[in-house]
C-alpha cells in the first residue's frame, strides 16, 4: 500500500468517525473497499504508464520531443518524467511573480518607456 492510500484511509477514518464504522452495514464497507482497490489499480496503471514513457524516451533519444524532455530534465535536475510538468509549472509561476514584481517596481518609481516593459 502506498503512502497516498494510507493518507486517504486515515482521512476517511478521521472524517467518518471511529464509532460510525461499527454501525455501517457490510455492503457499504465492501463498497468502500472496492473503491479503494479501484483507486489503487488506477495508481498502479499511472505509475506503469510513466515507466513505459520514460523507457520510450531513453530508447529513442533521436526524436526531437524526447531530446527536449531529456534536456528539460537535465536543466532542472528532474529525476523522473512525472516531475517535468510540476517543475515547469513552478518555473512559470516564478517568471510571472518576477514579471509582476518588475511591473509594480516600475510603477512605484514611475519609470516610463516602452523599452523597459517585460
């Protein structure tokens, strides 16, 4: 069982209340277990898909998209494929924060001119 599953079970346990588990009918408990198993299957499928994609990229480095992804992983020290999009999102947010900071700073010191815009 993965950490995400344990966290989900703990939250469910805390939100439902420990006493309510004793009063639940068996069918609803079985349905919750089925849902948990289905969720685990989805997580395993997702992990397996990422592994296949990483192997595909490593096996075919001559394809431009694979080279770009590999270079992004190298530049930002990303160890696995599932970390690429979150890291790119962090970079985007950082750039937008800096752009907003520069815009506010220019407005504060009343800098005018088109060449100074970001």
